[in-house]
């Protein structure tokens, strides 16, 4: 099996980190996560969209800084 490119390794690492953090949240405080999801349901689609774009932008910036 060929060695993955650095970009693929970065993507796999980032996905693994996301899964690890979300898994820890679910394992350690499921009630808090339920409250967060309820809060997000009340936000409405437009605010969620902007929050998602902000999080994605911040995530990409962090990955670029680390790389």
C-alpha cells in the first residue's frame, strides 16, 4: 500500500482529532451535549449557518498555522 500524501495524512489526523474530541464529550458529559443541541435547535438556520462558517474558518486557520 503506497504512503499517503502529507495532505491526506493531515486530513486523516484532523478527522481523528474531531472524532476523539466529540467522543470525549459524549462519554464525559452527555447531558451537557444534549443541552447544547437543544440550544442549537432554538438558534435557527441562519445563525447556525454563520456559526458553522465561523467554526470552519477557524479550523482551517488552525490547520494552516500548525502545518
